[in-house]
C-alpha cells in the first residue's frame, strides 16, 4: 500500500527526539499441522461465561463516521498451538552465537535497522521466523500447467522508488548503494458507486480537472477548498526538505543531527504553533476547510492506507501527499520481480556490510538478565547472545509474547507488557489471488495496475466488506507469469474481524464456505474492471485472516496498531504528556531492548516502517557515525543535500557526543569512557566487530 512518508517540521521532530529520549499463502488442506477448533480470547469472561464481543458487534453498524478498532488481552492467550501452514517453515533453524545487535524479524523496519547498523560497524544478526525475507513485503509463487505465477501478499502501491526522493526507503537503498529496478505508472484507479475515475499523480492541473469533472457545479469550490487546505498546512508540508526521518535518533544527539534544519525553523517560526496539529486528528482541519463530498472522500482514501480515514489519522499523514504527489516527477512504482525485491535489496545491503540474515529461525523468548536484554532463545533451543542490544521488529502484540512474566520483575516492565498487549489494533485482512487467461482481454479502459474499490461512501472505509484494492502488476512486470496471462492480488481493508475465523476448523466445509462468503466482495471488485474474470480464471486462492496471521507472523492477522490520533498512546514517553503523540516509545523499560516497525513512529507503510528501523539504528550508534552517514548521503544526489547537518551539526556535536548512545544502550566498557572524543565505529574499520560496540 501507499507508504506514509511523514513530513514533520524540524522543530516538531526535534521535540520528539528530546522528550522521548528520557525514558506466501497456501490453500487450506488437511495437511495442516494443527486443526484444533479455535476459541476467542475476548468472548469469555474469567469464569468462562459468554460476554459481549465488541470486536464483532462494531461491524454490524459501519457508518461513515465510525472509527473501528479491535482489542484483545494478550495476557489470556489461548494455550493451544495455532494452525501452521505449509510453506511458512517450522522455525527450527538458527545457530548459537554472539553478536553486537540481534534484530527479530525481517520486515522493512528490521531489515533497515539491520543493514544500517551493519554499515555503522556493528556485528548484526537478523532472525526471521518465516522462510522468506521481507515481512509483509514478500512474494509467493505457484506452478500451473508448467508456468510459474508469482503473487505479492502485502503492500502494492509505492511512490518515490524510481529515483532519489523523499521516500525513506529509497534513501536507505541509496545509502546502502543498492539498486532495485522498477517500472512506473502515473495514476490510481477508483471504482466507486458513481463509476470509474482516476487520480493522476504528478499533475496539479490534472487533479484540478478531476475535481471539475467529478464535482459538477461545485468544481470551482472544491479547487478553492483544496488550495485553502494546502495553504493551511503549507509550513508543515514545506518541512519535507528541511529535515528527514533519517536525521532522527532518540537521544541527545538529535540536536546535532537535525541542526541543518535550523534555517527553516528561523524563517518559519509559525511552525511552533503547529506542533500539536501535526499529531492531531486530521479530520479537525479537513472539517474546517473542506465541504465538497468528493474531495472529502478523496482525502479519506488517501489516509486509509495508515488504517484510518481522516477521522483517526494524524495530520502528518496528508503532508507528504500535499507536497510530493503533485510534483511533475512523482510516480508510483512496480518492483520488477515482485514486492519481495524490497526485502532482497535490503538483504544485499545487510550482507555487503558483514551482517547476517537467518531464515526459518523463530525466536521463542527475549532473554533478560538484571534488567537488560542479553540475547534470545530460539525455538530449537539455541541461545544467541547480544553484546549491545536486541531490536524487535515484531508487532507489540507478538513482542510481549516473547517476554513471559518473571517473578520479581520490575513493575515498569509488567506495566509496559500489559499496556502494549492491550493496545487497540486494526482488524485482519482477507486476500484473493487470481491467475487469469488474458487472451482477448481488453484493458485499454485502464491505465494503471493499482485500483481502489468503494461499495458505499456512507459506510466506513475500514469495513472490509466495503473497501478493497486490487493490483495487476503483470500489466507492467511480465516476469510474474507466463505470456498471455495475468496475476491479480485483491485484498480487503484492515477491518476483518478475527473472531468468526478462529471458531472454525481450517480445511473444514464450514471454513471453506465462510472463506467463499467473505471473499465474494473481492471477486465483485475485480469484476468492475474485468466483468468475465471468473470465466478467465486459471486458478484462485483465498487467503483468510488465519492464513494472513500464519504467513506474515502477525498476531490475529492484524493490519497494525490502531491508536487514533488526538490523544497519546500508552508508553509514549514525556512527549505524550505535552502533545497527542499516538505511538509507544521505540525504547522499552528493559535496557538494551528497542522496537521498530509499523507500531512505532512514524507508523504503518513500508517507507515509514523502514524509517523506524533507521531511527533505531541511529539511536544505537555514536552521533559521530550518524553525522558522517548523513554527510555522505547528502552527496549522493542534489535531492539529499538537506540531510547534511552542516556546520551547526559540528557545533552541537561536542556538546552531545558524550551522551550518545544513551546509557541504557552502552556496554560497561564504554560507560567508563563517556564524554570522550568519539571512536570511529564505521564499517571502514575491518576490526570493528572484534571490539565492544557502542
């Protein structure tokens, strides 16, 4: 899906850093390893009696203004083993050893953290439970009549990967000196109750023409409201080229690494007044400026990729779109070879700098000794030690599973585990994978592979039976299937309730019938574009939330954490007491344990998840290393010039270098040298892995 690239003002990002620093789907079959009937953890009270299930009840009334989230108590997890699907691995690989940094999970956040940490000079091991790299961004294949068909299973709409851009993921590729071939397209198709229309990316004039066509007599009014909204957010949006997410770190070193943004802050003092607006509910600003229904609908669909429509989404979600999507060079990209190439590209960068990725290596437990994360225990029993830190790229719900409660543990850890385990989340996702015969198929009525389908604008866009997407990457990437065929991925919004699924036995007639019932809306979505698609099908696969959970290693198949904007999330640090910051801290009560991924700032989306990994990597290294990386990156392309902290970064460096990384991330040997001149911990030193890292 469209990755979120937050464009926060420099001062907003600085305050974030300073304040928080204080603290492949297979069809179900009888070969499933486990087919026990599942039971909901929220439908029963502590005495076993039935209780109202709000997760299911809320989908019975999905009015447009309703914000939907799902909640579970991870402390009362069922004792059974959930179904294991063929093709996901048994998690029994992985050797014992010792590394500077251990990263759990090879999603975009985990891989970015691993690769950049390796570039910084740390000895890094990334452990992935699945047999495929990339987390949600991976690809699976099926053979049919001698031909190979490849499907992507997660994100499908990417902007800014075709050239140096403000997309953090592209920035990281360039910093790692890795390339990923793509093909581009210039629009996003919409199939709505009023018919088909197309959002033209990279054209202000084209978008205004769209407003005139779709808004009728309100066309001029819609254009005026759009311009007024852009003007209101102009200062915040303009900060996209004042400071980047890659400048951030969560310790005092941020003063040096973000110092290059000072000229912007000085010339735009009004940015201080917009600090709270950045994290507040976007709908408040939209309601103030936008009344035309078509424009309000469009804004909601642009936000929904973060999990919420404008109501529930941060204002920051819209800033990048306002600034970047209307530049002439803006374009969506299809990675050649499939979405898996995102992970493959980061993996190459990781291994180039001496890091290691171990697949099929499931982590059973994060080991904590004397209040510090010291390593992990694998499913096969092997123990891997971490000299410096453990970073979890798993969801908060999966992370707390790795930290069983211990007798006498600190109260802060108990509270952290309980609060993260009960965080609201988005629902699950259902998938439909289609391989079709394209002989005689005329697709001249569409120009793009990516499409959104809305059944009813009066219903919630979070409703999985109302909003869905379909993606036909083979329109541009001919390597994904045999000649004369197409592959199509159709997926619901992240609002599919899990409870009805966990009551079913995978592979049973009841389960198959329910799959077909819930997938019918996905079939109808594609039929809007290809009316005879069912007659053209070579084969089809329905991926249920149970399969989504098993294949993507996300508890209950969740789309991600769902803390609605407008208030602070638990464990959000001191920042949460002064601003409505809707993310838990990437730091934890356990020394040497960090988190990254789409449950951390800046949120859901592949570029945002990658950025969270970069922030974690930056936080674990000396500020001098970080400044050098930013300086080197600024020379890669004129687009990146603003990354360099410049002379002001060097001015601040002596003041903060003794505090980087922050104390809980230091080894005993380095603590004694705190405040001295920085050591050159970079990958250019061949003996770096033999020393205790920062």
